C-alpha cells in the first residue's frame, strides 16, 4: 500500500511540473483491404489485424517487403478478439465460445477446446496466463499458455455481457460489461487480486453513475485504470478501483469512445466514432487534439488504438492503418 501511494505521489508531482501538451502527428501509414477491420495485436513491432465479415474472419499482416497489409488467413467463424503472445503464437476468441490458436504467426489456426458456448468478446494474456470474457458473465482463464481453458465464477447473479478485460500483472485485473434494464445500459466493473479465483464488483464505487455501455478498459504503467464507452463516457481510478471518477467528454450524445491505450504512465490515446482522436500527456487528467487527424467524417469509425511507447502508436480505421509519431 505504501509503495502504491508513493507511486501516485511521484506521478502527480511530475504532472504538475510537466510542460504544455506538444503532441506528435498521426498519418496514414498503410492500407488494409478488409471489409470490417476491428482489432489489432502487437508482438514487439510486428502487427496483426482482425477483420470480421459474415461467417468468416480474416487475419492480416504486413505484405512481404511492403508497408501495406495482406490477408494471411481466412478463419471460419465470427471472431471478436485477437491477441499475440509473441511473434508466432496468437489466439482469437469469438462467437459460440470459439477459441482458436496459431503457432506460425497467423498463417494457420487450430480450434481449441472451449468449456462454454457463450459468445466471447475480449481476450488478454500476461505471460502464460490468459483470460477471455463474454456473454452471461463468462470469464475463462488459462494458466498453461492457452492449452486448456477453465471457467471462473464472476460472483454475479444478474446476467451481464462482459466485453472487456485488462490485467496489470498475472494477479491483478479488471473486467467490464453491461446489461440492459429499462432501456438503460448499466455498466459493471469486476476486480480480482488473485488471478481471477475470486472476482468482486467495484460498480458501486463509480462516482457519476453507471448508465453507459463500456467499450474498452486498459491499465497504464503506473497501475491506473481507464474505462471508455458510449456517449463519451470516461472513467479512471488511481487507487485500483477504490474510487472510480466518471467524466463524460463533450463530443455529443451520439459519439462513442471505442478504444483507449497508454504508451507510458502519462501518454495515452483514445479513439472512436466520427474519427475521434484525443491524446493525453498527464495520465488522463486532460485530453487534447493531436497536431493533425488524417481521417474525418461520420463514416470514419476508429475501432482500435495501440500505443507502443510515448512516441509511437497505431490506430485502425476501415481501410487504413494510422501511425502516430512524436519527436
């Protein structure tokens, strides 16, 4: 606890001494021909992209000798999440409890035995431990690099669609989700400190209300946690969820934040509908426009973002792969 408080004090002090925001540029780095580009995953600086379309899902990687992306696999089924542990081994999870694995950098995929038939929405690994979440309070875990998956108890009675998961390490993590009641989307936040053996709700600790649909959750290098969602909803906690502060962005009631990522304890980016791109260099206390946004208009939905460092990041929008650089 003392160590956590010290980290917070040091980070807050550095924020107070920081200079005004000086964000780098976003540019169109390459093109991707997928029909519905959805998620991306990195192992080092190697990137893969998941495209959803009907009864098949496509995986893209860099074309040999080119910056553009080429389709390297077409996998039967609708997949929603993609995660690579290293340059060769990766996983996808999707509808009807489907889990599939590659050991050759995404060229071929082998279905894995799943203990559920519920749709799986998100996936994350920390070392050899992994978690997948989905419909009807589904939380799956693996402790052997994805060879076997078991179901964890969420501790909830009401049924939620769990659609996001993030871990600080192999013990401490968060799951987000929602359920619909009286035409309202009621968010839920679950927290574990033992790798998912037990999950406890932090929903009652949201200051500002839980009437929103969460879309993504992430943890920065200092252990601070962020949740984004529909209608500009934005939550953050600096104390592992003892208090969640909600602050909605003034984008407009019809604009949604779809993804968020941090490249350090301070520098992060969030993206969403209508080509939303906002960046922070003070750990999420304030968000600003970058120097430029290479995409515009209501049809441009930026579905995912991944900050590899404070000076390098990537985002995904329809047929384009965007790159962020900062000097």
